[in-house]
C-alpha cells in the first residue's frame, strides 16, 4: 500500500477529493488522532505551488459569553420566523433559563482560522479536519468521503473500530429490540447478544444442531414404527386452522387419486433421501417429544395400520422420514402450514399421509441439493423455491430458528386432541362410498377417545336408519352441504350433496333430539352450518359462534 | 501551521453504561394498541376523565391554601350552583374562548376564492374570555388575577372568588393540582444537593453518565446542514476534536433524538424559493456529493452513531408519522442499518424513558442481593421526552413577553398535565377511559424538542415533606442552531455543544 503522503497527493490532486482525517484513518487503519496528525504533517510540508492543498480546521472551546450565539443568530435570522427575535430575547439573557457551559465546535477554513479563534474565550483543542484541493465553500463537502467511510466501517469489527478511535459503549447491542424486563429488574434481557457475539453463538448452535440430529437419525429410523403414529396424528394438527376446505377438497381428491398411483414409485427415492434429511434434521428435543407422544398413542396407530389400505404398503422407515422432515416445516413457519394443509387433510385419513410424503419427497430432493434441510410445508413445487430461500436464511441464523422450533413443536404436540380430531370429519368426502373412507375419520376419533374424550353414550334408538356410528361411538349425521368446483370449461359449479358427519359430544345439540336439531340447523345457511361445524371444530370456534347466536337471539 | 499535534489516548476509551428500566405500572403508556385504536369516541371523554382524575388533587390544594382565608370559603362542587355574593371556590376545566383561535366553522364559511390567511402565530387577544366548566356547565372567570395566570384551554384549576351581579365569577385566587409526586429522584442525593448550589462548576466526575439530546436534524431540508450533522456524528462517536472533546464525548451513554429527524416533505412554495435564493447566494455552486435521499442519509448517520451508543428516536411533527398525539413509533426498517441494533429504539412521541446507571449485565448479576436492588432503584432517572408540539401549541395561547416557553413548560408540571390544549387545538387520540398526558409522577428530566432556542430550568415544588424537582430542557432544533445538549444524569447538570461551519462560502464565491 502506498504511503500516506502519496495517497494524499493522489487523492487531492489527481482525484480531486476531499480527504478528512476520518477517511484517512479508515484507509490506513490508523487511529483518528494519528490521522489528524498525518494530515497536519502533510499540510505543513512544503509542496509545489501546483500541489497546494487547503486545510480545514476544527476549533473547539468556550465562547465569550457575550458572543455566544452571534455567528449563529446572523445565520439564523433569515430562516427563522417572525417572532424569533422575541424568543431570542427570552433565551439569550436567559431571563429564566439557567446558564450552562457552552462548548462550540467550529469548522473553519485555514484562511479564517485566526479570525475564528478570536471569538473563543478558551480553546480546548484545535486540529486539522480535512485537506482539499481547493478551499471548502460549503460545509456539506466534508460529507463527500462519508460513503467510503461507511463502507469501511461496515467491514470493521467493533474491536477494530475502537482501535481507530471510535468510542463504543457497552450498551450497544445487535439484535431485535427486547421488551423491557419486568418492572423490578433493571437492564435489558440477557437474550440480546453483544455486538461481536452473534457470529460465535450462531456457529456454536449450528454445530450443535448438526451433531445432534445425526445421532438422532439413527435412533429415529429404528423407532420409525413408533414415529408412525405421529404421521397419522400430525396432519390434522396442521390442518387445524384451515378455513372451510371446500375448494381444497376437490384438489385433495385429485391428489389422492394421483397419490395412489405414485406411492409405489416414490418409495425408493424417498428412502435415499432419508439420510441427508436426518442429518440436518430438527433439534433433537422436538424429536423426543414426538416419540413420547407417539408412544402414548400407540394403540391408535395399530388400528390405523390395519384399517387403512395404503398404509401397509408404506415401509415404516419412510414414515419416520416423513415425520422428520415434516417437523421442521411446521415449526419453521406455522403460517405456511396453515395455507398448505388443506390439501392433504381433504381426503380420508389413510390417504392424507401419502400426499404429504410425496410433497416432501419433492421438496426434500430440492433441499438436499443445497445441503440444507428445508421444511416441506408446500405441496406446490413453486413454493419450494420460495421456501428454500426463506429457510436457508433462517438456517444462517440457526439460533433463533431453533428457539422457535421447540415451542411451536411442543405446542403442536400439546394441542388438545379434541381439536385435532375433528378435522377429518368435516372434510370427509360427501358420499361415504366405501368402508375405508368411512372408517378413516373414525379412526381419528378413536385416537382422541383413547386419550381424553369421555366415552360417548351411544343413543341409537332415535336413529332409525343404519347411520354409521364411528368407532368412537360418535354418531354420524347426514348433512347437506354444497361445494363449488370449477369444471373443465372454467365454470364454477355448485352442487349440493349430503354426507355424514359425526357429531361431537361437546356439541350442545348432540343429546336426543337429533332429528330436530339438524332441522333447526338447516334453517341456517348452508355455509354457516359448515363453518360452525367444521371451522376447526375446536371448542373455541363453536362457543364463539354460539355466542354470536345468543347475541342475536337476545336482541 | 498552528496545529498542535493531537495525542492518541493510551487506552481506548469506553462509555459509562446505562440501562433502560421498565416503567413502573402507573406510568402511562403512549402506545396505542390494536384494541384502543378506535376513533369512534368523542373527545368529551378526555375532558371528563381529566377533570375526574385531577379534581381531587386540585381540591386538596385548594383546601390547603384557602383554609384560613377570611370568610371561610366553601367548596361548591358544581360551578352552576355558585350563589351570588358568596365567597366560595369552584373546580373545573379552563376553556379559553378566543376569537382568533382557528375554528372549523370559520374555515367552512370562508370564501374559498380568496386564499386562506396564514395560520396565526398567536391566538390571544384582549377579547379572550376565560371560562371554567365542569359537568354542569360553564361560568366566566373575570379579574386581573386570572387574566395574568397564563392559562390555556384544558387546564384543571380551582378558583376562589365571588359571583358578580352580571353572573361572572370574580376570581380572587386560583390553584393548580401541583406537581406530581416524584419517585425516582435519588441518584446520589447527598452529593447532588451541593452540586446544585455550585451549579455549572466543574466538579463532575469522569464516571458520571451523560446523555445527549438533539432534535430537529431535519435531514433533507432545502438548506441542509449536512456538514454540521457530520460533525455531530463524529463528535458522538468520539472521533472529533482533541482529547478533551473525545473525553467528554466518551461520557455520553446514550442519545435521544426528540423529533423532526427528517424535514417536512411538503414545504410551501414560498419558503422553497426563499431557500433556493439563499442557497445560491451562499454556496455559489452545486454541492450535493452524497445521496440525496433523506432517509438514507439519516440512516447512515444513525448507523454511524448506533455503532457507538444506544439511540432513542422519537417521531416529530415533520417526521413521516401520524399527526395526532401520541405519535406512534417510527418503523425501524426506515433507518436501514441502524435497525439491526437492539440498542436503537424507536419511541412514541411523548415517551417516558427510564434510565438506570450501570450496565444490564451488572444489574443482572447484582439482582440476587436485595441490597443492591435498592441501590439500583435509587440510581435511576425518569425522562419525559416530547417533540415539542404541546409546548408550541400552548405558546400560541399566551402573550410571549410575560410568558416564556420555559415558564409554560414549568406550568405544565404544576398543572399536572403535559398537553392540556389537546384535544382543542392540539390533535390527539380520542382516549376514552384515560388521559395519558396527565403526569402520574414528576419526571427528573422533562425534555422538549424542536424549540427555537435552548433553555433549561430547574423546577421545584415543595409539597408537604417530599419535594419534587424536575429539570426542564428545551432542546433547540439542530438545523437552526446546530446545538447538542448534554445532561449529566447524576447531577442533572446541562451543557451544550454547538456545531457550526464558519465562513464557509462567505467570501469565497470567486474561488478556483
């Protein structure tokens, strides 16, 4: 690198730039005070007349009390409003203001330096600010080198910038704004990392992540069977927030068909993918939780496997795989899970896992290329790309990602099974044509029952026809629904169909007047019924709509 | 050349650490959250709530003050129940009936073919009528004493007097709610007492924490002060000047920007031409060598400072924020790189900032011991910062020779209300159940930004045994004055640092 005088000569006389002490300091990584001295040295050494540089100085000190605001006020008069003089009076003699020490820092060209000094009562310091090829005519010109300084500063670590003379406070932190701690404790939450930490912490967490999943993956494969239940359980969980599912329904159906065809083919490829996925899998804790849950609900699993046609064909490891890859997704972006879910949940239980895994297989392929585990929320390939970028970003900040993963996962796992169960029902395809389909929803119900639902008291007498009763003992009710599909020509077709829905225990209408209730309900608009029934089938939703009705009823 | 060489400090300097403390529960919040974001309420609620909340304090003061007044005045709870010729006192909300005050009806009725008159600097006129109202009705207050009291609309006062034959209330004396109690006045009280007598003498300790206040950067204004802003930035980062400046800069633990960081986007054509004239006269040549984008420019400077110290940014009148008070926080992303720092905080426009000395980590470590907790709570300061709109608005109500901005600001402390003219002439959110502009406690520092000139004053109010004291600081706009205000958190001493470029361009139009 060229020496400082050479650099200055080049900047000043060839490139005609202003060189401030700051830009010199950044250029040569020297302390700002050294840079100031260098500028002074250069300026003091005689140059040829062609290379005459002009210096601009900084003077700081205390003004004479009288003159304190004179230079300013002359400047200000032009732009201040009419009553300014009044306020000036108020402020200068400080009729009611305390007198405070005033330090003034003046930027002045060398020509006016001596004159500027005369107004100071006491000069604290004086140094050269910048050199320029011609006298500075505007103070804004000192900003010219700023862009380069900012660029240089961006590359400096805090430690380096301290060496250059920047005073960095201990409170400077990078990260998100933390909410203030509780009233009694003082100080910011320790969660914020200090300036230099983020890199370290992130890398540490990264390595952790990498190690744990690896170990976990082996175990996970072994325990794939146990993990399986998760499969059956998770889709409903994911689909919980799904709104109405009407449109999705048709989509899901199509998928289901397609699905069956492709299941076989996919298996091999999926197995291949298993390994990489595991490597970068979700944090181990999440997995453990999964396992715990799955063991708890083992019974239902078995039932499912026996009842569902497709599941036996699926090799256990694959299921495990799928689970694994699914986890990061959900946790990564709960939001996207919402949008994505409708499709898989549309068809009956047995089918739903398959599309899921299929989608995952695709996404997994993409992701593995990058060496990053991506969440496979999306069934759409288009969204994969999007996802990828998103995820890879978040991967960089693994620390935060991990933090998020656990709570959301556990939240998912802890979710009330009640709420989970109901989904399949509402989405059940209209005519329960074959036993398999009818069975599936029940299966979920069964799971739920095992875990926390009170056994329903079957009241069959009122129901004359062979209305299917779920395994759980929940009755099914015939409901007229309408669905909209877009046909080949692009027209929207609305068709009404009836389907069975199992009636929830908690529903107030459940009791005996089964026949009556549906009738009463029938008065409500179709959509309303659907929404009230299907809308996540969670208690919350129901009570909400109930509350609304009460509200109107009262008025 | 006459430059003395600048020494390089032996060891890198560091700053004293201060941390933010969560506000005590009773501190009002100015954040309007989703469920309060309703504009359907009538403004009358604010007056009702304000009167209800402050009436008790005023009554207490009134009874204390007029207890032994001859004539044994009685308290009449409703202003309309006052009986003629009987000495009594009443409590209510002041309403100033001012003919010159902007009136929406006038605005509608005026002839739109004629350009509107420019907004007035002052509303006051000899024809003003001071009225006092409560839930029952309104009564006119007359008398020289009340006229010179410097009242504005919305203040809750108690008035002692007699109803005259004309039905007016002749005021003999009046009281306000008085300054709110102060909780966090202990920083190092033993030393501080002496310090205040000596005032600006030099016995400040190097360990003292200072904060820097600036307002009205107005980046992007037609006649920019980018040079001064650059100097300000370099001063705050501790790079400018000799060792003495660098030392004083290194004691600054945080920066508060009290509004108007950006210049107003729309300026009247009148002022634009004026500025252009001035600019050409001053500079003689085009000078912008940097990005003209004001937010980028501001963001660069803030990032530069944020690398060195925590920053609090308040929105102001000219900032891209709502116009009604309380102004909500500016979006962080607006500030570019600075937003990556958690120590860069966007505040609401009036904002309470609670600062404790010592770093957060120290505090966390100390928290175990209860004794140190006490210590921590002692060493904290409550700052109330606003960007100047309330004071600017109140200033229009009052004649300025007798009243100054500082006197009005100290009045607000005694009124126990920081923006009484809201919602009359100062736009504010239609609060329904609360009036957050009431002082629940007296802050240690009452910082008002964007004032035409610097001013500061210590206001004290002796109430019973405990004394409330508050330093009012009027922070001048940086673009106009180039002034940065530094406050010592321990002693509450103030000093100013101003930045200016001298003779730049003055005689140099013929250069090169």
